[in-house]
C-alpha cells in the first residue's frame, strides 16, 4: 500500500475510533446491571454478590499499565483488538457460568471484561493522536461523549437479550456482549494508524522522582479528589440494581436508572472543558463533590423510583465534574516529562479505591441497607473537600 493511499485511509481514523469506542463501550452499562444481579443468583453468600463487579474493577487496575505497554510496543490497533477478545471471551464465560451455576466462572468472566474495559479507556488517547494538536481537547471530549451511545443502547440490548435463553435468566445478555465485541472489531480493523504512534517518546523515558512529585500539595490533592470522585460514584452505582430489585422494582426499571446515570456521566463532557477554562479546575471539582454529596443525600431521603433516578443522575454529573476537573488539575501541575509516570500512579490509585468501594458496597448493603451505603459516601467527600479547601489558600490551585 503506497503512502498516498495510507494518507487517505488515515482521514477516517477519527470517525472509526469514535465508532469503535461507541460499540465496544456498549457493554459497560450492561455490566453494571449484570454483575450484581448475576452475583446474587450464584454467590455462596450475599456478602459476595458484588464480588464479580469488584474483580472486574481490580482486573481493570491490574491490566491498565500492561495494556499501555502492549500498545506502546505493538500499536493501538492490536491493543483494541486484544481488548475486544477479552470482552468476547468474558461474555461467553458469563453466559456459560449461568448455565452451570458456577460463581467462580462468573467472577472470571467479569475479570476478563474488566481487562477489556481498561483497554478501551485508551480510545480517548488514540483519538488525540490522530488529529491536529489544536483539535486534541475537542477530540478527547467528543470521544468521551460518544459514551452516550453506550448509555442509550446498552440498557436496551440488556432488556431485549436477558431472557433469550429462558429459563436461564440473564445468560442472553452475556451472549450479546460477545456479539457486540465481535462487531466492534470491524471499525478497529479498518484503522490505519501511523507507525510513529506506536513508539515511546524520549520524553516519556526520562526518569522522574515520583515520590517527590506526589508530595506536592496540588498533585496529591488532585489525585485525592479524582480517587474520591470515582470511589463515591462506584460505591453508590454498583449496588443500585440490587437495591432496586430488593425494593420491589423490576430489572427493566433498574436498567433504565443505570441508563440515565451513564448518560449523566458522559453528557456533560461536551461542556465540562469550557467550565474549567472559565472557572478553573478547583471550582469545578468542588461543584462535583457537592453534587456527589447531594446524590448521597437524595438516596437517603427515600426508596421510591424517583429517588433512584435523581440520585443516580446527580451521581453521574458529580463524577464528571469531580473526575475531569481533578484530572485537569493534575495535568496543570505536572511538567510534560512527569505526566506519563504520575498519571499511571494516579490511575492505579483511582482503580484501587474504586475496587475497594465496589467490594465494600456489597458488604454494607448485604449487612445493613441502602441508606448505610449512601452514608459511607460522606466521610470520603469531606476528606476531599478539606484537601481542596486547604489547596485553595495556596496560589498553586488551577
């Protein structure tokens, strides 16, 4: 293939990445619903019902760095195909686990899909690499915004596929994930990514004293706010389907609540960047923490359907403001040669907190109740708020 033909094909890289991200991201809201409901069916004890979701997040944490290294050596395209393979295998294992009634296999299925989701998180970086430098922030926002497709389509696929293998509940939804993953490979296979993007820049190889960087107040405050924003979101989101079914609502109603939660997570991405530019990262993060607290407070006021909708929508918007604002704050306080190392530490810590929050939410809701889960959000939010307030008094706050 000559360079002119390759150049023409490269013009389609960005829309192909958007399409691939939208398709391969579709199982994400399905997994939020499936993890808890399948877990409660197969778990040997109710305290372990959220374990599949927790292992999914743990796998995402453990595979994030290896996936990045793999893509750096073999390219984004092969990395996304590997992630799609993990998702397809995970879907098959999930369906098979329900036929066999095997909880261990269910956990293995969600671990495989956790590895896949960690891989798909790199779509936003790939999108930034195929456009001009001036258009990169917009490309990242649009790529994150394409998650709206997953938010809308994912729950619909769950509703129509969950009883396909009746009387085995939910097995059809796992099988649908396998099919979606295979379809998602098509736009990825059509990509024509430049070879230069597969290499590791010299700048990234510079040795950085990570411990001294992490001791900077703006840096550790940004990481704290990102971890708390993600942790509180997971703490309330993961047990929501279990809580709703326990309150007498149907799986379809739980699916719709999760749909609107995921929409609220990604829809603000189209203007969050503008808010940060106008008001600064610190104020946007504070607004996110406030919305997360409002979400937890709403969850504690009642267990009617409206309470779940409002709480989960506030949770999604709060996560968006808190997490994206904290991410931007971190980048603003790092030199270019520090970012690759510190961002890796940041993502690992965020994933660790999310994993603990997921597992903890399962234990709390099975031992106590939904109100107790919501109540546990406040100490974390207060901790992040105090750190942010202390930083506000310093000139470093972006």
